[in-house]
């Protein structure tokens, strides 16, 4: 298993494409580049997350069932909201925006930024803001969001979070 410092190196390398000037566009058929921002209208639903926690000895809940929706309004952005049973075995709500301007093959890379609540050690369960690196892959009517959730002090526990989703419209 990779040490935390190795994970940080991987995240830094993965984030580097985010700093390419917006005027740079990859040519058609290239493996890596920036997506052209075009309007879309797609609605995706999910049943929560599965989280693989970095601190395996804490007895955290990895089966984060719930309900969420994602509305993709462009090729690079979407809005999301939902509710799930979190790692601390409490209910959490979230609302946010995905921004994924970079692609590597069929995978979109970027961040999801938004508000979360329900974590008892983080602001006593009240709302807080977070930005989380995320990769997404979609094929016809199914998709997967993979988020790298960083640990934050003794308040939030880091994990790889897997979210399966189904396109309904």
C-alpha cells in the first residue's frame, strides 16, 4: 500500500493538467487534453458511495448508502446534491459543482467543490466547504465517479470514494 506522502505526490501530478492555460485545446483523437465547454442536459442518479478508507483500523463505515442526483449542464461541469450515511455512521447532505475540464482518454479529471454536513467532529455536524479531486468515466447510461477524499486532522477520514451512477434523462 502506498504511504500518504506517495498519495500526495500522485495527487499533485494528477492536478498539474488543471493549470494548463484555458486557451490550450487538444486536437481531435489525442489521448490527453482539455475538453471543449459545450452545453449538455443529462440527469444522473446514484445510490450513495462506497469508501475505501486509508485508516483501516478506525472501524469506519465504508458502505455509504444514500440517494443523489447530478445534472450535467455542460461537457465540463455539473451540479450535484444528495444524502448518504457517512463514515461516522451519521447522515450527511451535500450540494456542489463538478468542474472537470481535463481528459485522459475517456476519463474526465477535475474537482468537486461544495458543502457537506453531518460529520460530528467537523463543525459539530454543521455545514462546511470542501474541494475534492475527482475522476469520472461515463459510457452510455452508466458512470463512475472516483473521488480522493483527503484526511483532515481528526475530524474527517481520508478515503477513495466510488460512486456508481445511472443516466435517467
